[in-house]
C-alpha cells in the first residue's frame, strides 16, 4: 500500500509540473521567451532581405541545425538557391 501511495504522489507531482511548470511549454513551442533563450521578441531577421519576421508569419527553413525565418517565398527560394551567400553576408555586417 505504501508503494501505491508513493506512485500516486509522484504521478500527481508529475501532472502538476507538466500542466503548470516547464512542461506546459511543450504545447506552444518551448522556452523562446524565457531567460534570454531565442530572441525573446518572438521575431527573427530574414537573412536575405533583412526584414524582421514575427514567429507566426512567413516561411521557415532548417539549415545546418539553425532555423531561419523568411518574410516571403521569394526570399526562401533565394536562400535555397545559395545559402552560403546569405550566411556570409550576414557575418560581414555583424
């Protein structure tokens, strides 16, 4: 009976953490607004044209482990054609 009580207690704590703690972020995309992780503003800079793109708009592309956000399909297509060009340009201006 003591083992059952421990299991129920652990299950209850697990439920509370998933519902109200850090596990609650699983449903909406992680910790992007916490502790300086991500940009915190909910936006990214399009590497092709330099426009600011909010996280709920535009197009995304995963390239070499980094997620890039584009304002239009045209910018995404330009990036797909020559990603190194736009990544190198971004390094020069930084």
